[in-house]
């Protein structure tokens, strides 16, 4: 995460330029970027679930299992190559878009930081209590 923050600080002026053009358009773009991230995450999960399901349906010997595991590994690499770059790009878009939303609505870093801390504490508590799922 530190590399992301460093790059963000370095490119802050470039990232802010669209805000000076039209705030309504920037907010609309932010919404679209969030939706695109949801799609990218879905693609990563859907391909993994599909192949796992297909492989469990087929009865096979131990030797066939080994061959199938090799094929699954190849499919996993292909999935990562095909969809991971898209996932990373959409994550970058969302990070930039969140900064636009903060600027447009006057949300301070310290306010978001407070909520991050509060949410982290809540997650820790829920995990300890066995309620985080």
C-alpha cells in the first residue's frame, strides 16, 4: 500500500486536474469506476469457481487428478494474466476516483482515517468473536 500512496502523492497535481473541469462529470466517472471494479472482481472469482466446479464433477484416478491439477494450475496462470491486469487498472481508477469524491465533497483525509481505524477495530473484534464472515 505504501507504493500506492507514494505514487499518489507524486502525481497528485495530475490526478486533481479533472476536478477543475466539471465536478458533476467527475462524480459520474467515479461511480462508473466503482462499477468497473466490481466487474473485475467478479471476473476473477467467476473463472476460479467455474473451473473448480468442473473439476469436482469428474470422477478420476490419482494419476488423472495429478494431470488435472497441472491443468488447473495452467488455467490459474492464464486467468491471472488475462484478468489480473484489468483488476489492477480498475483498482487504480477507483483510488483516483475516491480522491476526486473527497475533493468534490470536502472530505478531509483525517476524517476518512478515523473511519478506517474504527472499521479496523470493529473487524478485529468480530474476528475474535467468530462473527466475521
